[in-house]
C-alpha cells in the first residue's frame, strides 16, 4: 500500500516537474501576423492563401557553450501547421542552453531505408511515390500572381541525391528561456522566390534547391 | 570479463537465431551472390508471405477494385505483361512503359526502368498511387483493408496485432515478391552439373560471355545497373530514362539492365516493348545501334555476329527460360480474400 503511495507521489512530482522542461514552440508567421491556413495575406500586389504547410525537422540538439546537452530520442518530427500539437516539441532537459541546431528534412540514410512508421509513414503525404524520397518541406496555396491553373502553387522541396540534396541545417543562437518560440517567417521566402516563375516544384531539381537554400533564413528566435 | 563473454555469447546466439529465423523461407540458390535486400528488417515468415500473395492478387488495391498487381504482372509471364508493349491500368489508361518481369528482386539495387525507386518495400506505393495504374492512395487502401474482416484477422495473425499500417502492407507485398526466385533453368542445371549444353548452346554461351555479360551478368543475367544500350529515343513517348530522375545530361536514354532469364515468357522487349522477338533484339545490337551522345560502351566495341552466331546466341538465351518458376503453383493466385471479386 505504502509502496503504491510512493509511486503515486513520485508520479505527481514528475508531472509537476514536467512543466519545467524545455520545449520548442514553432510559430508560423506571415510578416507580423500569425499565419493561419486558408486565410488571405497581402504581399505587395500579391494576395496569398496557404492551404498546406508541413515539414520535417531532424536531429534537434541543444547546446551550452559548444557542448551538447540534450538531443531528444525521437530523431525526426513532422511539423504540420494544421495540427497544433505537432508544433510543440517537448524535451526532458531543464538545463539552460544558448544554441539549438536542427535539420530541415530527411537524410540520405533514412531516405533509402524502405517503409517506415510514425512521423515517417508515407500516409502523411510527405513521401514521393513515383520516385523514392521524402518531401522535406511542403508549402501549397493560392497566389494571385501565380500563373498556374486556379493560381495554385506547389512547393514540394526534397531530394537526397547530389546535386539536388535538399536537407538543410539550421542553427539558432540566443538567450533561452524555458519555452522557446521559433518563428517560421514564411513571407521571407517570397522575398527571394518569384511565385510568378517558380510555382510547380514537385521533384528534386534546381528550383527545389533554390527554395531549400532559403529555408535556413525563415527560422527566427524570439523571447 | 566473464560478464562480457556471457553478453557476447548471448548476442551471438540471438544473431544466429535471427539468421535461422529469416532464411529458411528464402531459397538462396548456391550459385547466386548474396542478396542485397536486408532480411533482418523484414524477416520472411510464411503467414506474411501468404498475406503478401493475397494482396498481390487482390484488386482491392485499386480505386475501383478492378486492377491487381497481377493484372500487369502475370505469373504465367514470369510476372511481366505479355503482348502489351505499354502497360494497361485503371480506366483503360495506358502507361508509358512495359511492365517488367518480377523475379530475383532480392538482388536488385534499384527498381523501375529508370531506377526511380530505391527500396523494394516502397515500390508498391508507386502503382497504388499512379493515376495510370491503380489510381488509389495508401490511405484509401488502409481504409478498405480495415473494412475487411478477413484482412483484419490475417494482419492480426501475421503481426500479432490487428492494426493495418502502410509499412505492414508494403512489407507483406515485399515478402511475397522476394520468394519469386528464378534459378531452375537449364543454365542453372548446367552450372550445378546436372545437365549439359548442346554444342550450339555452348557456342551461344561463349558469344554471350564475350558480348553481353558485361551488363547482363551471369548468374542473374543483369548487374542491375543503369546503362545505355543504344536504343534511339521514341519521340512519341519522349522517355529519357534515368535523366528524368537525375537531370544529368549523360543519363539520357539510360535504363536499368533487365535480366535475360525467362525471355520466352516476357516479350515484348525493352522499356517500351518496342521489339517483339529476340531476333529483332539481336539485330538491334549488331546492326541498328543508334549513336547516342553518351558513348555507350557497346558503341566503342561494336557487337559483330554472323547469322549462325545469332542463332547460337538465341539458343543459349532460351536455356535461361525457367518453366519450373513460371508454373510454380505456390506463386499463383489462391482465393483467400473477401475483398477480391472473382
């Protein structure tokens, strides 16, 4: 009986402590606005609505003064803006850190590993079926300046073979409090990528690389 | 120290059990190299093989329940699609390529004519999803299988858990396909000393070794790499092969080398089924070789055969037919599923 009480109490303690663990909260943004799917945003003379934003992050690591202090057991996380739970990643570390690193997308070893489960299950629509490989970053929507049918654009960024290997490393430095917001500044992409030219990217290619090279710049830390 | 020894012995025992558990169902032909497929991640199991066989023959995998894998990969054609140059899929649509024969898949490094697929376990996603093949999606397939009592109980039997997931479906399909081993041709009997080539076949074999073996390497009769064999582009299809995947200029018109086993069952030949007979194929190699910009190795060393030699070479190629494999009942359709309509 007493033993159960101890177990129960320690569980309570764990639960209370859980709130002290660090977590990362991804916040999709367009300019100063919180980005919501199926909502119209204005950029210059363009009106843009996003219908889908999903991406993989891998090898999330926390550092303090250049030494690794934490790396979650789960190697890959699927971040899906339509699923708010996926935007928050919990850790089991409480120590402070001054730098986080992660990768956008899936490495080549995982890309040739066959049928996988969990966040890497092809049911999530992040796997190319006619040509093996994960989609690292998927952004879809409607932009008035996009010349395609119904103004729809598709940015499916992926590829694991050179010269079109699209996984990119992200490094964020700063003063970290317990819950860290990482903004995803989607408007940044549109500063460099011309939607009237680049609107149908659905395979590993120079266009995919052009967008992949911009991904590091869209992740920003705020306090 | 002793502790380490114990751990070491345990690990060794576990590994060897693993080996024993996964290999008896895989009929490794003694004269074949080691397979490339990693069986440790999907150990063969007779119930899983049977589940894979049921799925392979079940049109439930297509959107309107009309097309199964076997619609294009028929057991009686060494799992190719005879008589159709281009494959026929859902709603009578016509694909852009000839359905290849399926056997000895455990030795392939890449799949599809252009090597677009990098692992057997993910291959089935392509036909299931293709609008010109089965026109469905893996999500829809999971829903349909979940609605079938029969499949639910079979998945439970195989995975000790009734959950139907994409990886379970895909791995079961792989299991069945991995058992499609063709190693019982006259050539194989000759190699193992149980038969002898005729004089003509022996001559053909020598011509083969000299002219063809660099790509169609024995005993699999393919090195399963991507090569240019000098075919001109068919401008109605505009299929540039590996280039479509890599976008590397020198990959234009490169295709995966097919095995030369079971040719009598798998005509027409080449990625687009452009040749209907072996004679046409041989004449392509000896006379009509197109000058591709790639400098294919065969262009530097043209293949020269007189008419007798051509006949001998074909006689040898016919010793690669494996009727034991093609007519093996254990690879054929067996009615099990509720999902399939007869």
